[in-house]
């Protein structure tokens, strides 16, 4: 597809690796081979999927003359960390609105991403209660900064709008080029489905290149239908932006909501098991909030024979391991 009409910064040189996971595949049995697309190794402080979205979002901000980025996320947000990271690299100020989804959980001196925000030099962190109107909070921040002569650019939560999702249409194309070169016939792609930009961009990208590989999302917060509709809407918007004439069929958006547990960022047994398996068998660090629950979902789908014998599954590893250190108790 043609991305040249979109403003873009090139943060990734080449492609992130696709690796076979022989030990995990053997351990699970069921005749399924597992492969992983290592988007956890994307550039930007500590890596992860938001870098692909920020290639387009930061470029849009720079094109519009911004000198400041404002974004929002949970208190341990990988998206906030990577926005702070690319802001630092580009010489932009960065301000964060952090949603304390569970009352009393924010700690000023917490480690993980919270520490990295500071290290990366964010100008401010504003902690707001769970359920706050984050778009409004970001607008308020922008107004205050404009009163001081700044030119802020607001990036939505997770970088998930049709600009950010372009990054994952790019990833679909990059992945397919690798698979063609490796002569690797993948039957299914599994990825986390959160603020939806990753899932939607991947679906739009795969449709645009007629790759015909089903993409399934493992939910990290919402219920199946709500998430599928959110992904479908953003995939349609992205497809239109990219000129994908075939559009996106509603049936091509599939989400599983059986692995969320009690809620967003709340550990589950399956997640703990999956994080340990990936670490001990393949030396790959997952995270407790996204990739760990997604891997738990994938493992369960394999164990319950949802994939035919001989299937090759590609797991999109979106990163997030900096949050592991704040969840140590769950693993001990
Ligand atoms: C944000 C994030 C996701 C989810 O991606 P969305 O585009 O928000 O759906 C998955 N994994 C990690 C590590 C993330 O930080």
C-alpha cells in the first residue's frame, strides 16, 4: 500500500524479527507450531507496539508545528512511556494524564513505567480518578499550555485513532513480506486487543494486501461485542484512509473475552503461567497486562484444540515488560 501521502517518522530500521518457539510448541503439543513477531524489540525506550503508531502521530504533530505532546493512559502505561520516549528524542515537551483506575493504587514513587516517565523527563503527570473524561482532561491541559505560548498536540489513549493505526497496517505488510521470504504459511495471527489500534490496523493492513490470514484479538478489558465493534469501526476508518476498496467485513474482526479475569491489569492465573512459560522455555519476557493475558488466551485455545493439527500460529508480542517489576508478588 501507499503510505507516502502520510507524514511519518521512521523510528524502525528494517523489520522486527519473526522467531520460531520450538520449546513452547513442543511443551504444549497438539501439533501446533508457534511463532512470535517481536514488536517488543521495537526502538524507543524499552520497546513495544506504540512506537509504530507514534511514527505517524509524532510526524503529524511536527507537521502541525507542535512543540509539546499530551497523552493519557493508565498509571503504568506503556503508551505514556513511549510517547515520553519519542518526545525526548524529538525535542518535544511531554505531559501525561494518568487514570487511577483502581482507587488508591497510584504511588508517586512507584517503579516500572512510572519511574521511566520521570527518567525520560516528562514535564508533568496529572493523576485523575478512574472513569474521568480523559479527552476533557487533555483539552484542559492543552488550554493551560497554550496560555503559556505552547503549541500542544493531543495523542488519544493508546495512540489509537486512524493515524496511529496506520502503524499496524505497515506492520501487516512488513509481516507478510517476512512470511513470504521465510516461506512460512501462518494460519492464524493472535494479538492483544486493548485501545484497538493494533488490532484494527493489522486487520485493515491484511485486508489491503489480500493476505487472507485471520487475525484474532484477546481482550484485556472489554467484553467481546463491545471490543469487536470498537475494532471494526477503527479498522473501517483506517481502511478508508488507506483506500482499501474491499472495506472490512464485520466477521473478520474476532475477539475473545475469556482471559480478562477480574478486569484490566488485574493478574490472572493463566497470565502468571504464560509469563513463566515464555520466560523459562523461550527466554522471552511478556507483561502482566497485555502480552501475558494474550499468551494465556493463545495457550488455552491451543489446549482446547481450537486450531487444527499442523497449524502455525503467529503471536504478536507487543511489549510491556517494564511493568513486570511492579507485579513481582503475583509471580512469587
Ligand atoms: C497498548 C498495548 C497493547 C494494546 O494495543 P492497543 O493498540 O491499545 O489495542 C498491547 N500490549 C502492550 C504491551 C501495550 O502497551
